[in-house]
C-alpha cells in the first residue's frame, strides 16, 4: 500500500475524498477546515517590483492560458458548493484584467459566497473604487512598500506613488472597511520607514501589516540579508508606544494584530505576518487557484493540480469537485521551504500573492 505520509495511507485518503464530497465541509487530513480560496486573475501587473517580478521578465501568458471568467465562475461555484466561503481576488494585479467589474458582479451572485475581497497595488483604485463598491466589495488589501515618492519609483519601476496614495485616501473616505495596508519589510531598502508605516495606524486609522520577505520565485532580489523578522520589526516600532494584542486578533487569519495601548481599541492597528519566523501552517485554511488554472494547496510548495486541463477536456462537475478535494487532501502539514525538498520557484504573480 502506498504511503502518502508516514501516518496516512492510500485507503484513508480515498475514504476522506468520498467523505468530503458527501459532507459539504472541507477538512484536510490534519483537521484544518479549508474555507478560503485565493484566485490569481492574471499574471500581469502594472508594477515591476524588484522583490516580486523576476528581473528577467518572463513571457506574458498568452490570453488563452488564463482561465476565462466563465471557467472561473464555474470553479468558484463548485468550490462554494463544497464549503468555500471566502474568495480573494489577486494576481498579478487583478484590476488590470479586462471587465473585472462585471466578473465581480457575477461572482457576488453565487449563493453561499459570503465574502469577496481584493488585493491590489492601488494604482487603479481612483478609477475603479466606485465600481468596486457598487459591485459589493468592501474589504481591500493594498500593497505599499514605501511612503517616499522617489523610492516608490525605484522599487516598482513607475512613478505612481501619488496616484496610489490618492486611491488609498479615496477608498477610506468611501467607507471600504477594513482597508489593510501591506508592507513587505526589506532590509536596506525600506526598513528606515517602519516607524512611518506604524504611525499610519494612528494618523490615518489604517490596518498596517508588516509582511516578512519570503524566498519566492527565481530571479528576484531575495537574499537572507534583506529579510527582517517580525520580532525585529515589532521591537523597532515599539519605540512609538506599548503594543497590546488587539481584541480582533483571532479574526484576522495569520496576522498577529496589535494596537498601541494609549490609542485603545479605536482607530487602526499594526499586524505582523510571519510565514518565516512563525509558521502559521497549522491554521492555514487556504487553497489557491493560479492564473494558469492550477490548484495549489500551499503558497510555498510547487506541487499543483492542473485544473485547466480537466475543465478543457470537458470534465464534469464531479470531476472538478474531486480535483478540488484531492488537492485539499494533498495539502502538506506545513511548508518545507528551508528543508531539503522544499522549494517555491513559481512566480508570485502567477500563484497569486
Ligand atoms: N498586485 C497585487 C498587489 O500588489 O497587492 C496583488 C499581487 S502581489 C503579488 C500580492 C502581495 O504579495 C503584495 O503585497 C506583495 O508585496 C507580496 N509579495 C510579493 N513577493 C513577495 C515576497 N517574496 N515576500 C513577501 N511578500 C511578497
């Protein structure tokens, strides 16, 4: 009998697959309930961040290689039937995909899908904020790694800081909530701005989240000397005041959320996402769909299921559901990035950051 892991046999896997298809509750082999699907809508991005986009820019995926909106809606619908409740649209930059607003409207009509979120670099928010709001999106993650105009141009390759900042202010005024600002801390590149970012939680009511730099994709500027642990960031920003765990802490996925004590529960917060220093794999509730239509159960492992081939070979709904469930059953107990067999050569924009 084939051993899947030291503890789990082939027969147990098959039993689990049947059970999961029958129950409408997605629980993996390590008792993690999987309810969250992250979808990369496109590998394309209007920024070329030095730590995310490979220096040798790969060929853009031909349009036909991306899942069509029809295909995406079908997959998401089936995933929701199986127990997925939350979907995040990401990329690449999701807002560069044509007709995204009508796609979101159709997505919002899927019965049982309670929560649709978007991750964006903010460049197109001034153009799309009203349409996104009208389509039902309220929860936004905006990536921003510097508050300095010239540095923004150096990191991203384009001089659009003012436009992004205007977009952030606009969505706050319009009532999107929460608006989370995600900053990847990079030693020697933007770590002199940690305090400025932390202050935004006070001055602008933003939920600022510091993300540890991860070794993802080939040909970016990854190097251990660039990595800064959450612990170090926390220590550095604590000169602004005592940090206390926020009451909402447990509601925010992998982020550990704090507030400055003297600010009370009002206003913004600072959070730490620490995939390297504090693996949160035991709480991971995510499944990913890459822009090429591959299912991935772990951001940091290159193992994927080719869902697009199943869809395009005329796969039935049951076959698609089986592929979704099997991918969940294959979800590793934890990422093995720093162990011998671990790797993540996939490009962040295709996987969906
Ligand atoms: N274009 C959208 C955006 O900018 O938010 C969505 C895609 S982007 C790949 C998603 C997030 O991944 C961004 O916050 C980006 O900073 C983060 N990211 C990219 N490469 C990373 C890495 N090596 N380590 C940590 N975060 C990374």
